[in-house]
C-alpha cells in the first residue's frame, strides 16, 4: 500500500481506502455487524488507514462498527464521518449551527470517541456553501477538541470550489471515475492551490465499472440502484454516477477493450483514479471482505498507458460528456 498526504489535515492516508456506504446503507442488504467487522478488519490488514462513514449509514450502526474495530487494533486508522443528511426535508433552511453541532455530538456518542479525525458536511444544498456561520460552527468544535478537521462531500464541482474559500475546509469528497471526468479539469488545480485533499468516491459508478453487470442484472427493491435511478430519493448522481444504466453498460464494454486479458475492470477503474496525483485517496465500498482485497490490489497495478488514458477520455466524450457535465 502506498500513502498520500490528505491536504491540510497532514494525515498520510492509504491511496486506496474504504467507504462504508455498502457496509451500512441503501444497497438492499440489512446491516450485519459481523460482516461489517470482517470487512473493516480486512481493510486494516491490507494497509488501509482511512475509513469513511456517515451518521445516516444504518442510523449510526456503521459509525459504531468502524469505531469498534479501529479501537481493537493497534494501527493508527483515521475515521472520517459525515453530518447533515439527517435533516428532513433536506433543505438549506434546515441547516443551523446548533443542529450540526448536535449531530457531531451524536456521532461522538455512536463511536464512543472524544474526537473525530475528519467531519464532513454530507452533500448539503448549494445555498449552504454561502453561509459562513455554518462553517464557523466547526471552528468552535475544533477549539473544543471534538473534531480535528472539517471537510465537505459535494455533488457539484461548483460546490467544491465554493467550499474551498473557507480556510477551515481541509478536504473535498467528490464523485470521480471513468464516467465523471469533470473534477480533473475544473477542480483539481484549485484543490492543489488550496492544499485541499481530494477524496474520490463512487469510483466504480455503483458497479457499472466492475465489468460484471449486464442487461439482465437486477437489484433488490431496497437497493438505491433500483429506487433512485432518476433521483427519486437523493441526487441521482450518486447512483451509477447519474448515467443511464443501459448506456453505462455499453460504455463499460468499450472500456473493457482497453484492458484485454488483464485484471478485472474494477481494479483498472480504481487504478485509473490513482493516475491523478491530486487525488489523496479513493474510497471504493465493499459488501464482502474479498472485495476489499481486490480493491486494494488495484494500487499495485502498473500505470495506465497514454493510449489507455486517451481511450477512457474518448469513451467519456462519446457517451457522457454532453449529459453529465452540465449537471455536476
């Protein structure tokens, strides 16, 4: 495992880390504490030292499971969690410093910890980024020792650029994969200038880039890939990166041709993300321990060739650019 600096946090984090939405979230399976512990332990065994969770993942059970395992280990493992998505309806008016402070307190209780390594605003409405009092609230939490760093998880590149104007924002979490190239052109340079860490999420486009799906693939009714394809529950960009399922399958088949007879497409999709030095870490999820192993092995793959990088660019421009870029 290789490690990269996570912006102004100063943390040296594993370039492939673990996202726990699948461990405790809307992927069609009930939360299983034993499976969660196995996944998290496997991640640490593989050299992962950065784990991303959120208070809404199985109503705090994911936070609790992550913290429990990390406490049982001797390795230094950084925990990042998120707050704000509990606000329903999820509107800018619902965001108040008092409410967010309360959520931080709840996360500390869920994890039985005195401090949070990285707390992130969880994809708030765009208007929230124009409210300094929201960001100032986290300065007070840091002074109190309850958090170490503040970050944001965003839907839009423009939201990331707005957030980085606040000096206490140390990281930006953004969807970045072979089907969502806009951040590399419009965000990464600004992140570098602001010494802001980039956490790349949804690297496999909700499984499209695993290379294992086809037109017959089905999902359970409780899986967001069933109920949120058009943004019925939250931003549709979180599901298949916002692209049409059938189009995504067709594009994935073209991507496969760039890596004939080699490792799984998923591994190459993760390796592609790591080709960008501005990315501090990529956080693929896992529903089984063996998926953690295969995800981390992606870091050991050789660099993509110029022809492969250009091939990905061409597939993106052919299938997605005109649809994806105006929305996110």
